[in-house]
C-alpha cells in the first residue's frame, strides 16, 4: 500500500472542481446567504444552494422554518415565494403573519399559498418550473427518496431555491438532499435556533450551531407570534376543543388564508 504522503500529493494535484472530503465542497451553483455568518461559514459556498434541495427536519408540531429562512427570502429576489402543503392546526393552515413580514421587508404579495391536498409533490414541481418564482417551500412529512429526487431534479433544472420541511424521524432514512439540517428551539435564547447539520458536502460538524434573529425587530415579532399562537390554542381548548399541543418555539401564526388565495389568483 502506498504511503499516506503519496495520497496527499495526489490529492493536491486534483482539479479545483474535485471535492476533497476533508473540506467543504465548492458550490456547483449560486448560493444565497442565510443571514447568519456562523451558519454561512459551515455551508458549502457560504449559503443556501440555488438549484438544489435543502431539507429541514423538525419534531412534529414544531415550525421554525420562517425563523431560519426569512433573511434568505429577503435576499433571493422579488418574485413569488411559493408555499406548498403548509401545516395545519385543527384544519387551519399555519401561515406566517403577513403584516409582520411586510414590516420586515417581505411584502405579503410575494407569498403564494397553494392548496395541494394530496398532490403536494406535483404542485411543488409545477411551482419550480414557473419562471417568476424565486423559492419554493414544501411541507412533506412523509416522502419517499424517489419523490425527493424528482424535486431535486426540478430545482436543478430550473435553478430555484427549494426547502423541504420534514419530521425529524426522517433523519434515519436516505435522502438526495445536498443539505439536511435538524432544527430545534435554542435552550439559551428565547427566539434563537439550534441547528445541527446532518448532511453536507464536507466533513461532519460535531457540534450544533446557535442561530439568533438578525434584528431586534425580528426578535420582537417572533415573540409576539409565539404569544398569539398560544392564545389561539388556549381559546380552542377553552371552548371544549380537542387537546392542542403547541411546541415551544412555534412562530407560524394562524391567519385568514383568503388574502394569500387572492394573491395566488
């Protein structure tokens, strides 16, 4: 067997586009900054990959995606942000609080909520093929690898940002996603996130990252959303509704979906 030094010499002579497993891969496409310098430093290319599938895993009932993705949505362009298969609470869609997003620079007119019923995969593929769309967010708690591969191919072909939200149990299954992240509420900051990078083109990251909201205004908005959702759930329980569990860190608010329906028309 050749000595280790010969392997190092051979690796040094490889072209720049060849990924060395002990380093972050060079980006194969454009990236969009996550808005957090520490997280960007751990992502190949320094941000979310455009034209690739990024998978966000969370415990059932926890929805931290807006807290993580809002800075990138503000940077990715001026086109539609398409939501497919948004989660529900007692048949009411858990959508972001549009006036707060508008105040932070993301006009509600950019948000297009598509009711997909049992056709989330097909609807998401069509959204990725739509030229004006900047980014697609799709919630697929249960998805097979071949279905995710179809989304990956559509995102690559049409050069779109694509985020797929799944339950944390999916971490035990294979996925074609180029990035897989586990999200949880931060134990040391009320509106922060704990981010574990489960998969990337690079060496394993043995520690979790703490991602904090980038502005005081965003932090106040997130805290207000937590309080409002808890009040809504408490009202349902008070009326004798079935037991409702609201996980710590949920920020997606309940709102009248007709506004987004009108925007999508």
